[in-house]
C-alpha cells in the first residue's frame, strides 16, 4: 500500500497538497483567532483608550505592532514554500563530474570528538565516491590533533596555539581564516570549498547539487537544505523543535537566493559552498564582532562586496542538540552573534535592514508572545487587515513545524501512525520552543556577548552489561 502511495504521488502532487494544507491552516487559524471574519458581529467594539486608559491602551497597541517585525521573514517563508516545488525530485547531474573543478570539503572542529570526525570523514569519503565525485579532497581543520589515517584525499590541519589573525578573530572564524593564509592554503582561486560542521553528513543528492552548482559557476556562494531527523533520533524534543529550521531553509533561504541571489536574512555556517578566490577576498578575519556568528558576518560582508548567492539542491544531514541545555545555549549564541553583526559599523545599514528587522523580531519575542494572553484578557479594536496579518503570521509559523516534520520524517520509514504522531509532537513543542527562545533572548541580552558555546556533537549510547 505504501509502495502504491509512493508511486501515485509525484513531486508536483505533493507540492499541491502541501500548498492546500497551508491555505487550510491559514483559514482555520484566521477564523479561530478572529483574523478572518465575515461580519462585524464578533468584532470588539470597546474603546481601549476609555476602558484601559491612555497609557495602558498605548502599551497594548505597541505590543500588537511589535508582532509585525516578523512579517518580512514570514512573507519570505510563505512565498518560498509555495512558489518553488517543496518536494523536488532526485537531483540530476547537469554535467560530467570529470569536468568539475577541484572541490575541497572543509570540516572545522575543536578536536574534542576525534572518533566522530574520523567516522564522518570515512562516511563522507564513501558518499563522494558513490555520487561520482572524482576531483576532491577532505580537509579537517582542528585545534587539536585528530590522528586521521594518511590518505591522498585527506588533509589534516592543526592550528598552532600561537596563531593570531590581524583583527583578533576568535573561535571558528580564527580556524577558517587560518586555512586562507598564504602559507597554509593550497587551493587555486577557481577551486571550491564545501564548508561542513564535524557532525554534518553528505548525501548523494547534496553531492550532485554541489556539482551542478560549481559546474554552473554563475554564483560565488551557495547554501542548501539541512535536515535533523535522519537515522537515530537522540532527543525527540529538540529534533521536533528543529523542524522549523527545515521549513525556514525551504522557504526564506530558497526564496532569497533563487529570487534575489543575496543573503538578505544572512545564511548558516554549514552546507556552504564558496569559490576560493571570493572567500579569500571576503575573509573571516573580522574581529570579535565577526567571531560569534562568523557565518552571518561573512554573508553580510560578501553581500556588501557585491558577490552573489544561490540555493544548492540536495539535503545534508545533521543532529539536533542532544540536551535542552545545549539547545538553549545554541540559540543564545546565535542571538548574540547576530546582534553583534546588526550593530557592527563594518556592515552598511542598507545591506542589513531585513536582517536587523528579523533579529529584533527575535529580541522582542517576550513582548510579542505576551499578545497570546493579552488578546483575550485585554482585547483592543484593530482594523481588519491588522487582525488578519497577525493571524497570518501565527498560522504560517505553526505550519512551518508541520512542513518541517513532513520534509524530515519519511512516511515510508515511520508508517502513517508514527508519522502523524511526529506532526502532533512537533506542534506540541511550539510552547516549549517559544519558552526556550524567550529564555535565550533574555539571557543573550544580559549575558556576556563574545562567547562561543560548543554543543555536544557525539552521542554514545549507554552500554548494557
């Protein structure tokens, strides 16, 4: 039955069903929340200025307006999820791998998990061969020796403890800049680098997507989709919460790169494809402000220098944080790093407007989420368009959890019942995710800014004796 179901649903059919479900969620949520109403019977008719007083009414309206800071990224997610096929077929090579330029798969690590790095280097090596990649090398850059086996396709770089960049860049930015130094770099300007984290796994689709991207050669930078629910799921709560990030890749990230070829909302630090000459020109030597969220700073700096970006087909695999502590620490670091980029004088305001709006929609999350309670306790009269847009923002954000599960979890692997349970589980994690994000915001705003917390990347199941 599952086999027949799989054969019947083409990529186009899945996309149509997904768009239909998205429209259904928007309509239902709009009706329930009052954002969609067919008459004025249910409209609040009180005068907030008289009932609550001028100051309280002003605060209530301000809190409602704060919600609209997230509207630009919600619109980008909505358009990206509907305009482009959300369930593309298997990536087809558009040229011979033999004609592809040299590709360096660069993995940056602190060296705390040598067994994980060795295992994933071997897995990624095999995946490259299976996909037909010929002209490549895997390079591991570490603060500590890993002890990789000697191989013509593997290069291990250990960063000297004495190494300093010209601007004092730290953490991952320091490691990435070390690779670009003239005395270390062995790549030509026309070669390409694929940046991975130590836990990132290639798939055949991602290797084909990378080959298509570098063979096309029109854009200097690219990024693709990462999913988090492959193989063994270590922490179901964090994995289901990360389903939102999957939808964000397929929505906002795809739309900004396919339509504008610019990192209007920045980009992530893994599954990044860069041309060597362009990367060296932009550089990761961006001081302390560019060291906490080095990926964001790099993307915005490349944007200001006129480089173009595109979306890379195919997905890669990663794991969500294994503990709730790592999860909140991860979010806190992201918030602090992006805030440093937004406030940096090195990035012109015109290039970071959307990033700034998006960042401050995150910073003001404790204020905007208060509307969930205040809307029922202290209702206010708003124009219909305001109520509808508030409902639209809420509905799209809720649907992104649903889509993230559909995209991450295989129906053929889990079965219909467990698949539906995963969707329900993702929806039930929304309050948890909101709580975590609020904690991360408050902690991030008042905590030490130039700090780089590294989450646990290696899971070793307990032994049973």
